[in-house]
């Protein structure tokens, strides 16, 4: 016990691992000991075996380890006094449970003891009783003013004084509960109804598939790395750093398949299809959008999953769940739940109740930071939807027996929709297939609005045919009225952050006949009552993006009245923040208005000039690390960016976000009359961690921007893509007057050497006569790619900074050594961690010494691991002093 008490006083290091550096440090790998320097003006960094720790580290973004977003290792207990007031917590954790940092400094502990910690003098008496504190070996540790830690070791000296809450009740009718759940899952989940308006259209759950990635962070550059998983179930399996996953966070964009994955998991448990799931006696998937504010957790289970005639009461189930580690609780849709601090769901998330049960929670990325702070995950999984290959496979499965129709659709998609990434969302792909089944002359493009427009038209046509309603004269009046009501309901719901409506809420905007029409169309979905005690229907749009689409139509209609347009804009789009809050609504409204969207775009320009443009000055001290962009993308909709970032970093993020929204509004509307007033901002185009939709928009704007304006672009940074979305943009480089081109992590390598992005870049580089800085790091470049680029690189005679860090250039020493002869103004050359051999590095170092007298920083580390080899390189580089 003394050893355990000693462990409790240790302090965990808060520093980042070697790789977790800021963006500018990624471009220039870490400094090493002064012993590696040969000249104060020349930084020749290499591999020093006895000192590889960086001296420059970024602020820690979280307590992540190498493999997991959360740490599941058994680590020393860290108890500390934090300024945030948390009255008390009592955590009873099994051996091997996770050790996690919670928001405000709270910690979960890995030990068989019971640990209580408090910020007040009175908390100990609140959470303990005399029988619990009387055992042998108990310790009380003072850790600060008014702060104590009680460690209760073993059992009490007094017999029968500790309540037996750690073992499930033997009287609970487990078999009957299992039978009820399995019957429900097999009946309700074997077939899915993906279309709310058509209950006859079903899909076997076995035919549903998507892509699931285990998200990990490594010690190399703080980068997120992904490892594909066969299914979500595999997130529950042991990993080297997490032998017993207990708290799993699953994130994914709207409509990407989170609920479907949960259904598959529950169905597989019921059918006994998964060995991984056999360790759970019970599985409870709870839809959080159906949880009522007044419900207890067991009431949620009874309301959503169990029949009324089960042979046990809610209290029996509650007793059984306590201390039971053979129960899997699934909370689906954290982003759709209105959080209440004292609610049982909050207590489950924070571990105050049912902490021994395994917990799996799904959410949209916008709510990930909030959920991370609540549940302290040891495993994080991202559902990425369909890859391009998945899309093609899905289409062929959908049109089984009609290969010609499948092939025709895939061919048309390959040239338009597939590259945009829009169809990664399963529901949109399904509806596109259904539209193609009916009409093979559809025109597909890269814009989102026409696809949604066609989906709604398709829905109306199918509804009219199914109900023998004549639609030759256009949309029937009753349906038109219902759609108008849907717009008002959608818009006002988003203003109130409401996704689920009571019947009374709907009645404010819709008559009863319009409501019924919207339900029959499938635009509104009628949900089962969340409570048997207070039964009442609830309604929601079939998808949040569909709600945003109808809200955009409503907003556009209101703006068509010239007498009120200014007051409407000044009411709802008062600040740049309000624009960010309603970004999709504004985008859909601009698309609906088309060339008349000038009224909105002019307002966006006005806000840009008043609030956004100056942010480029605030953020000019250096742009954020790639990982920080990733984190910000999760935080900005949740509205808690200020908790994670400095004002200068927030300025940079807000600037980029606003530019993304403006860019998409120009693109979707096709109205470019205002583009020169907002784009680019002070000669800089900077986008990081954005998807194909933004790159399609960027290409469209560049194509239609007057050449005189493009010549004002001096800096172009396109960073952090999962696929090579930048290729079309590369074709416009020659029209810019670039001094800096940063293509960090742009997926340039490994493509066709004749038509791929490297070939396109090679065609453009000779025109960039003003270029001083070129960043091509972490692009998966191989020797074959470098050979394509080499002739063009040699023509950049005024280049001062060339960054090739993190590519796979083994055997390219001779080719790279040809560059210094042409690029004699180089001050920085970075070939850090490029898989180069000793011979490769020596060739490059010799050329640098011979041809680059202005060289200040030559990065060659993590290529050679042999100490003698490093000394040889250092000997060559001593020539830089002279």
C-alpha cells in the first residue's frame, strides 16, 4: 500500500512527444544539442544517438500517446490540485482500466483501490462512511489547501459493512433480458429502412458497409495516422497500448453511417456472429435524440429497447448494471442530445455511475472536443464513409443483375461526383442510385445544391406516382405549401439549435394537413415517443443537412423582398460568428438565388472588411500546425475554440473558415461579382485540412478571377489533404506571382508520372520566377516522382528554401545532389527522414558545401543511424564554415 500511495504523488509530464511539433517545426525538424552545431550561423542537424529530444516543443494538445487518442496504459496515478471546482468524485476502477485526463484536470485512475478526491474539506464525509474508512492500510493524503485524497485499501476491518455493489445481482433474470433484447434486435434491425418516406424500401443489414478507421496519433510530427478496421466491433479489441478498451468514441460526419454501424453491432451481438461481442452479456444501444430530460437511464432502456412485460423492474436492472463489466452501453448521437448537467446520461459519460460498463458513444465531429472532455476515451474511431472504391462497389451491388446500368452510372460519377467526395455519405449515394434507376439522363457536377434539389424533386415525383397524384402541372399546391412550412420550421429550428420538434413546435409553422404531407413525403420523420409516462409525437428532418437545405430555401425566399432584405441580413448575419453558425444555410441560400445571391455576397464582403480582413495581421506571426487545424475543425461548431487556442491562432482559423464559406457561396451560386473584394486576402491563399468541395470551389474561383487579381497572389498554402485534391488548382500557379508555395501533405506522390500532380506541378514551376520558398514535405514522393520534378526544380535559381522532409527518396542522393549546383541561393535544404542512405546524404552534403555558400540550415537527420556515418557527414559539413 505504501508503494501505491507513493505512486499517487507522482506528476505526469505534460510535454509533447518528439514528433508533436508546430507546423514551422515540421518544416524544420527539431534542434539538437549544441554539440551538433559546427557554426552559430550554420545549422547542420543530424542524428545524435544520445540526444534526440527536441528543444522546441509546442503546447500539448492533450494527453495522447503514440497509438491512441486517449491513453489506456496502466500509468502512475496523477493526483493534483486544480483551480476548477469539482465537488467530489468516487471512482472504483478494475485492474487495467484506463488512466485519462478529464476536463479541468480531473483524472481517472488505474488501480484496484477505491480513490476519492475532493476540493472541499467536507467532501470526504459526503462520499465515505465509517465502515469504508476503517479498513487496514487506508491512507489520507493532503495535496493542497482544502484538498485531500483518501485511498481505501482492501475491505473494512468490520465484517459486512461494505455494500456489495461490485458484483451483479444473482437474482436478476439475465436470460429473459437477453432474449428480449435479441428478439428486438433481430426483428427491428435485420432490415433497415433508409428512406423515411418509403417503409417498403428495405436493405438487409448484411449488405450495409462503410469504411471505419481507428484514429491514432504518433510521436512523429504529432500527425494523425489511421488504421482501417474491418468494422466498429474491432475497436473493442485489445491493442498493444490498450489491452482492454472500455470507453470508445466514434465520430463521423452527418449521414456517414454512425447509427447504421451501431445497428450492425447490436444485430451481430443478437445473432452471435462476433467472438468479440461474446464477452458482453447485455448490449444497450440508446438513441440520445429520444431521451427525455426527466428520464433516468434505466427508463431510457425500458422505453427504447424492452417490452413492457419483462419479468423485472427498472430498479432490478439498475442494481444489476452496477459494477458489471459485461455490459456494453451504446449512446448514439451525442450531438443530437441537449445536455443536462445532472442527467443520468451525463453521469454515465463522466463515469459517476455505471463506470464498470463498457461505453461506446457516437457523435458528429463538431461535438468531439466536448465529448472527449466528458467521457475520457481510451479509443477513438472515425467513420469515414465510402472511399472511391467503396462507391463503385456499392453501385454495382445496388444494380445487381443490371451491370450495364451500374457501369454507366459509375462512368458518369467518375468524371463528376466521385472526385468531389459528396458521395462518401451513404444516404446521398443511395438516393443517387435510386434517381439513376428512374432517370438515366441526370447531369452530375461538383456542386452540392443541385444534388439536393434533384433529391427533393425525386421524392415528390415518387410520392405523386405512389398516391396517383397528378403532377403534370408542376408541384401540387398542397405540397408546395407543405414545403414552405418545412422551410420556416427548419430555419427557426436551427436558430434555436433544435433538431427534434414536439407537435406543438411544428404547429407554430405548419397546419395539420401540411405536417401530414411532410411526413408522407419523408421530409419530416415522426419518431416514437421517448417516454411512456408523457407520450407525445416528436418530429425531425430526415437528416440535418436536409434541414439546412430547407432553411436555405426559406432564407433565400425572404431575401427576395428588396424592402426587407437589409434588415433580414442585419438581423440574422450580424457578425462573422453568425455566418459561421449558419454556414450551410447561407451556402444553400446563395445557390438557390444564383446570380441574385449578390445581396448575400455583398453582405459577406462587408463583414469581411469589418471583422475578418485584419485577422491576417494578427495571425502573421506564423501559421498553425496541421494537428491544430484538425483540432480546430472539431471545435469551431461546438463554440469552444477559445479553450484550446491563443488569440493569434484563433484569428488564423477564423480567417480561413470565413474564406471557406465565402468561397463555397461564390461556387454554389455562380455569382462572382464580389469575388475581387474578398479574395484573396492580402495576397495570401491558405487552406488546410479541407475537403474536395472547397478545392472544387477554389478551382472555379481561380478560373473566373481576372488575371490582374491573380497576379496579386504571392503566397499559396494548400495543406493537409487525405487525397490529392489540389491537382486542378496546380494548373493556375503560373498566373500567380508566388514567392511561397506550400504543398505540405498534399498527397502529390505515387500517381501517374505523365498526368499526375507531379507532372502538372513540373509544368508550372518554370513560370514561378519569383519563388523563394517551396515546401513539398510529407507528400509520399518517391524517386520516380522526384525525377519528374527535378528539371523544373533546377530552373528555380532564386529559390532560398526547399523542404522535402518526410518523403521516400531512398537511392535519390545523386539526383538531389544535382540541385545545389543550380540553386546556389539556397539557405535552407531539408531532407530530414527521407529514407536516405549514408552514401545519399554524403553526396548531398558534399554538393551543399561546394555550391551553396549562403546555406544556413541543412536538415539531414533520421536518415543515417550509424554513429560513424553521422561523423562522416559532420566532417563534410565542416566545410560550410569557410
